[in-house]
């Protein structure tokens, strides 16, 4: 689905499963992708009106476009038979350089 939804007006509320949900666009919102101790992910978005100062959203979107804005984010290629990784930078993880 590559069509732009910038001009789409969303209804104020919808039926989401068995619940009535308030609706607002997430387009352009910045947050932090976080992982729980059990390995599931959620999106933490700052919200001055929330009691904790943020709202944590469960991720249900199946093909969310992401832009990484984190200088400490690094891709690692471990070679054949291993999935590529996205993790913190080597210095943050305490990794040592290997001479090539």
C-alpha cells in the first residue's frame, strides 16, 4: 500500500474489535521503539498529558515504515547462516575491533 494518506480524514471514533476507540493519525509522530523483557516490542511516545509523560503503544501495524534517527544505531552483518542485526554501536556494547 503505497498511496499517501496525508489527505485522509479519519473518523473521531471507530469500533476496534469489541471496543470503541478514539482515532488520530500517527503520521509524523516520533517515538522510541522499545523491547520488553519477553522480547515483544512497543512504541513509546512522549505525551505531556499522560500521567507518566509518555504513552506506550502495542505494535499491530504489519508494514510500518521507519526512519532511524539514532547515532548509536548500527547494522551488523554476521555472515552466512545468521540474520543481520540492528543494535547499539560497538562502543556502547563494549565490542572490540578486529584487524582485517
